[in-house]
């Protein structure tokens, strides 16, 4: 009886271990993310994306303030 319970336990544990390994290996992206994280490339990529976003925001703000400045000069000309 003990021998039979032990076999069933080993089989069940084997399925659990294989399932865990399959899930872990399935979730990996071939180590690209890990390598990028270790070398700092991921942080560099995030920095470049953030820098590009800030440039676009800066350009939009410059256009907005330029338009506001032009509107003020046109209004002052009209007032005269």
C-alpha cells in the first residue's frame, strides 16, 4: 500500500514540476529582456523614448506660445 501511494505521489509531483517548467520557459522571451536589463540597454531605450516625447511636447508648447504672442501683437495693432 505504501509503495502504491509513493508511486502516485511521485507521478503527481512529476506532472507538477513539468507543468511549472513548461510555464516558466513559455513565459521567457528568449532572455532578451534579461540581457537588456543587465546591460542597461532597457534603461537607455526608455530614456530615448522619454526624451523624444519631451521634444514633441516642447515643440507643441513653442508653437502655442508663438501663436499667443502673434495674437497679442495683432490685438495691440488693432487697438491703435
